[in-house]
C-alpha cells in the first residue's frame, strides 16, 4: 500500500526483526516502510549464487528464476549462501522472526550463476551475461541486484575496451534499462580501496 498513511511497521513482535538488520536504519528504510513502501508488486532479480527459497525468511514467497550455471540443484538452492544472504537483505519476510528485508514484500527472482558453492560464479560467462539481462526483460524485473565483480579496478578499463569486448552485454543492459529496469552493482565485495 502506498496510500500515504502512516503505520508503525516495528510495533509489537516486529521490533526485534527490524533491529536485526542494521542496514535498515543505516539506509533510513523505516520512513518508507511506515508509509507503505514495502516493495509490494516489485520484481527484484538477484544475480548471484542462487537463493535458498526454503529458508525461513522466504516462507510463502514463490520460487522464481533460472539457473545459468547448470548446477545440480537448480536456481532455487544456494550451496554458497551469498545469494540467500543478499536476497534476505533485499526482501526477507516481515513476519516477527529473524530479520526483515528493506523491501520485504518484493517478488524475488534467482538468476543463479554458481554451480558448486565455491567463490567462482561459473554462469557469468560472456555468452550468459546478455541472456541473463534479456531474461530480466522477459520476466518484468524492475530492480537487478548484482553483488559480484572481479579484481580489476574499474578505472583500469576503458569504455572502448568494454564496448569492443562486451557489446552484447551492453546491449542487453541497455534494453533492460529501456524496459524501466534499474541495475545495482556492488562497488567491491573484497574491501579494496577502489571499486572493481
């Protein structure tokens, strides 16, 4: 509901799960949640190691997505845990237990890029990247979370190199943007001094 009416989304049993996710206070999400901005109806794609949809924070959410890593377990499992962790920060349930996500009513899609639980995301090949974002358009995704990268410092790569080496990826990202999508990338999960 985005009716502009205030409601206290931390009252009663919901207080402890709000404080369990410190990112909520750091991002001032409560002011949005309390006025009805909860992600309801918004499709969020998580390009990562998969999402364990059986985790308690996703109870009642449908398992949606696609496996781009040809894993044995499919898109709705996560041998590594990183994708599930990221997805819970985004849209963990507001149910009075554990923690809650920033947009707890959002619809999650798992675009799995890991096939064996190691830190390497095998599904993020040059051929797969355009397919992943084309699928975003087909699925009606509005926000794409990408908490991955490589060790290359972003300022060491020129635009012309990217356009030469990844033209199909750039086209698919542009098409996603044109469909109303927003792409969010981690600036660097490895705590480096510069974004990767």
